[in-house]
């Protein structure tokens, strides 16, 4: 999704004009040694391709995945606690098929109809991080 927000640089303390260009990636924390659980969820279940990390970053652990217009970076955090409230909202086509795939592989989904214009559910990755999947509702 590309942002249409351009700042013109007018007003006190403003600088040069800029435009937001979209979201490159989202990062979620994982515990040390959590890479295999990430590969099972993000790679095997969701079908994203693992991206090779630059060597200087690979030394820190974690892993990156990309596909379908999204990129997820999973970084090792010493005092890992899963994100239970903060979450990425991931657009999807075929949300019911995705929910069935997750459930068939032992991942619970919780449907939520409180967001007008979208069909959505919440779930978690194999490490407890909250995820939201949304599909625009037909008009």
C-alpha cells in the first residue's frame, strides 16, 4: 500500500518536502533458537519464501520472509515476550481458505466482525505473536 501523504515543508521548523512511500517490512520478536518455528509457520504454513539476511545481520540470529507483497523480519530478542496486542494487519485474498489451512495445522483462529468493510480473524504465529488477517468484504 502506497501512502498519498506528502509534506510540503510549510510551517515553523519544517524541512524539505517528503512523501511516505509504503511499508518495507514489519519486524516481530522471537526467542533465541526460534528460527525453526518461524520457518514452519511463515514458510511452510503461509508459503512465504525465506530471504537471506545480510551476513552482519545473520550473525544476530532470526530470519526474514517475503511473498505476496509483504516482508516479515523475525529478530531475536533476549527477553522475548510475544506481542499479544501489537500486531501486523495482513491483507489476504481467500481468507476462509487461509483460516482452514491454519486450523488444519493446529493453529487456532478467532473471527472478529468488529471492523466494518472487512472479514478478519486473529491468530498467532508458532511463538505467540498476534497476527491479524483481513480481506475486504464484498460490497
